[in-house]
C-alpha cells in the first residue's frame, strides 16, 4: 500500500470493517486470513482494515470478481441468519432450548449450511438429499425431546429456509447475478429444504414417535 494511501485511509477494527461489508466478523476474519482482504496488525495483534481496501473488495464482489456465487450467498446467509435469530429469540421453538439443545441445533444448522453449499455446486445431488433427510430427522428428534408440537418444529426449519431464500432473492441487489443463476439457486435451495421439512414430518408421524421423544 502506498504512503499516500496510508495517509488518507481510515483504518477500521474488525467489527466496524465487517459492518461496512455487511458480513459477520468471523467471515471477514477468514477472508483476511486467506489474503482476500488486506489488513495490517497492530503491535497488540489486532487487525485493522483500510477503508479503500474494503470498498475495493466490495466493488469486486458486486461485479462478481470476489468469489463464486455460492460462496457469496453463504457469507450473506450466515450473516442474515445470525441477525434474524436475535429477532426471533422469544419464539417457542427457540426460547425453549436449553444450552445442550441449543448447541445441538447450532451444530445441525452448520451441517445443513455446509450441505447446502455442496448441493448447490453438485451435478448429481441425490446422496446429498439423503444427508438432508437425516439432518431433518435429527431436528425432529431434538424437537420431540423438548415436547414441541410439529408446527413449532417446522417453524425452526422454515425460519432457516426463509432466511436462505430471502438472501438468494436479494443477491441481485448486492452482486452481479444473472436471473437464470438466481432462479437455479432458489430451486436448489427449495429442493434441499423440502427434504428436511418432509423428514421432520415423517418422524412426527412415525408409529414409534413416543419412543423417540423418550430416548
């Protein structure tokens, strides 16, 4: 970076830089560690980001030069999911979780996000749909253990689905995405999440559901 740039730049800490890019700080930290976004380290080991570098990176993302569409979507979806969880924290399907159930639910969410990423870029995703069904069954088992009715169990997965779909719908506003790419993204998300929803309902309808809730 030139001496002139250093003089005129405003340097932001990680949290403020993440806000400027509208991503979670964990995402920006990973980008910095990968060398995608330049940063400097203070003597105390804290990252500082130049506003010109952040704006340049944001411009590249908007024109499609900052990574493939699936990765951009995942970064945006993770950020929006965390934001929405704060809004919905008082709803029954979320408020009733104890720490252990919340951690299990969080881990399943991470698995589902990773699975969705793989499914979006897979040519033949039938085996991945089976993994989605297995995740749905685990969601159902957690909900049964908590004595949640089916409607509340489905609210959790529908919340997740709505966040992913909303993120995909708004991608054309943030990055250069062709309409057919956006439609394909939405179709794939719906197919995968349908498998999760149906698996939840099937577990609740199973003859041995009482034994599942007591296990």
